[in-house]
């Protein structure tokens, strides 16, 4: 079972932007949601692109 990180759906929806027809989330917003620095977040996803 997935671990709940206690973030409201409304907060997530407000962090989704539409850019050139694509729905995107900024790395700084995702890092904030997971409680890590943006640099650490980017390092962790780099091998999984």
C-alpha cells in the first residue's frame, strides 16, 4: 500500500500548470510536497527520466 503524505487534493490541483497544451508540475512544487530540497528531488529523479 502507498504511503500517504497528507497533502490535500486542492493543493495538488493548484500546483498543476498548463504549458503549451501539456499539464506540468514544477520541480520546486513537487520537492516541497515531498519535503525535500529541489536539488535533492532533481538528483533522485535524474536516473529515472
